[in-house]
C-alpha cells in the first residue's frame, strides 16, 4: 500500500535528521575538544618556558654559589693564616717576655 511508503519516507527523514543532529553534536564535541587541546598545549608550552626560566635561574644561582664558596674558601684560608700569624706573634711575645724577665737585673 501507499501509506507504508509514506511512513518509510518519514522514517528516512527522521533518521536523516537524527544523523544530522548527532553529527552536529559530534562536531561541537570535537571542536570543543580541539579548543581544550589547544589551550592545554599552550599551557604546556608556557609551563615549559617557565620551567626553563626557573632552571636557568637555578643554574645561575648555583654557579654564583660555587663562586662564593671559592671566595669564602680563600677568605677562610686567609683568616686561618692570619690566626696562625697572630698565634706565632703571641708565642714570640711571651717568649720575649720570659727572656726579658729572665734577664731582668
């Protein structure tokens, strides 16, 4: 009968509309997903450059620390040398005093 063909046509149209709706939804999902990915990759790139800056800063600081340790080390040596010299002078002085006391008329 003719009525069944009409129903089939309506079913086809409904099916086509449903497909279209699904495709549009999928497209929207995909484009929002793409947007999210774009934002994510931007975020990652930004975080990477931030991390690289921090790393460079850390390396710079560690180099400076190494230099300071060198300076502090040589200062420390100088201080030790001075201390030894002072102690030597003190010993000489006390020896001289003992000598002076001994030779006191």
